[in-house]
C-alpha cells in the first residue's frame, strides 16, 4: 500500500510513485509527457498522503525548582553569659601586672578584658570576637603615654605651654575618634565577619570640633543637633562585612530629650528655692548668713548638686542611647533598645557605692552587672537571615588613635 498511481488528467499519462517520496508540502505537479501542471487534489483515488502523525509520547511533568523558604521576622535578643567570678580573675591579674610593669602591660590587659566581654556577648547563639594584637596596641600606648607626659610636664612648666598642648589635643580629638573606631571595628567580628569603619576625617572635624564650638556660641541651642550629628556619624560609617549601617533617628527627638533635661533643672531650682523660703517663714530669726545655717545647708546643697547631676546624667545617657540604637539599622534589620532610667539609676548607684566601699575590688562585679543589663535590653529585629552577609577585606590599622583616645579619656564604646 506504499505505491500510488498518478494519472495526468490531460494526456492520461500515468506513473506509480512511492507515497513516502511525495513531500507533504507539495500541492501541484507537472506532467512529464504534456508539460501541463495540475493539482494533486484533482486526482481521483490518489489523494495527497497525509503527513504521518507524530507518535504519542508520555507527558513530561515540569517540576518547578523549590524556592528557599524565607525565615519569618523575629526578635533576636542579645545576651551576656559572663560572671563576676571569672572576670575578677582576669581583672586582678591585669591590675597587678599593670602596676608591676608601670603600665606597659596595659595593651595585653585591654585585649584580655575585651576578649572576655566579646566572647560572652551572644547574638543568635554566636559570640563576638576581639582580634586585636597587643603588640599593635603597645605601639599606640607608648605614643599616647609620651604625649600625656609631655602635656603634664608642659602644663607644670608653663601655663601657656599647657594651653597650647591642650589646644593640640582638642584638634586631635576628631582624628583620634576616627582612628579609634577604625581600629576597634576592624578587630571585631561576628560569625567570622569583621566590622569596618569609613575614615571620614573631614566630616569628623565638622561634627566633633565645629559643631561643639557653634553650640557654645549659640549658648547651647545647637547642643542637641551636635549630639544627633555625632551619633549619626558614628553609626552611618560603620559596616558589617560589605553591608553598611544606616541611621534614621529624628533630630526632634534629641531636642525633646534636652528640653526635658532643662525642665528638670528648672524644677530642681524651684524646689530648692521653695524649700529655703519655707524654712525662712517657719523660723523668724532665720538668717542665710549665720554659721549654723551655712554649716547645715552647704552639705545639703553639695549632696543635692551631685545627686541631681547623677540623675540627669543617667537620664540623658539612657534616653540618648535608646534613641541612637532605635534609629540604627543594618539593611532591613533594626536594633531595639529598651533601657529604663529607673533601672540604670539603681545599677549605677549601687555599682559606685560597692566599688567605693570595697576599695575597688568589686569593680569586676559592677562591670559584669552593667554589661549584662545593657545587653539584656538590646534586641535585633531580624527581617531575614543573618547568614547572607558577605565578608570584606580589611587592612591592618595602627592603634595610635585607640590608645591616645584611651589615655586622654575619649570613650567611644560601640
């Protein structure tokens, strides 16, 4: 049945042709005898062979590739697992060795202490690491100690020299801040990913030298704005691996904190004036100039001043710290700080009292207690996965700024 006979309708010429040799696209042919073209559909009994139907094949199931499940947003609390007994052993050895070596052991003491606090600070079960080399810190410590000795001796030799050197130290502070943060960040890591800091020196001089001077000239009106810019500078120039931190706190919130502090100062002055007036009205012979009144009031005034300063310091520290952390984010992940003034006041007061009464031996207990509270009130609102951050290459950094800042009291703990 593979052969068909094609007959020309004009001259009756015929020929047997294999059906499979006729292409499916051919619709007409030419007769080799009379050279007349005709349609294949005109043939009687010789229809164009249909194209062979494709053999049926089994359907192929298309299985989409599974997309990785995205973790639900969650709150990851920080935790501190250290205890006073362990840290006391580190602290007492550090203290004795610093005394015996006239301070030369200070870099090793700093590394040991920070390694303990970093290693006991956990986020999602992973601790932080402090990777600084004590020898690098020693070079910076020697430079800082030399500057401090020159400053001390120069101040005793000539007040003018002391003022000039003090001005030099003031001008060095922005540079010290950048170098200190740069050194500490590059030697801090979490999950083997290092932190970093962008050395924006020009901006540092604006926010740590220019704005404080303008705050003085404006009688303090720019002080909240100065604080806001300094916190933004310290946070926005941080990075975790290749991911930069962001800062979106509002200036108005900083002004609100300072307005409340100003209001508390006014209330304290009114209360003091009111109590003095009430005492004068109850005692007709009350004389502010008498020795009895002076002897009784002066200690009360001094105690009230220090107590008021202490409470205002704690209030500003807690509020500004909460504002700073709550305005900081790392990509879609945000920090949440919930420290309370009441709790911090009690902790700081009892820490200071215990340290004084123990002649400093309870300083490790106070340090661990403070670190535990601060971290217990800090949470990371994690909107994704912490494993997607990529490490970035960091270069070794001099510790000169870190040690100069430490010796001259520039505290910028992250």
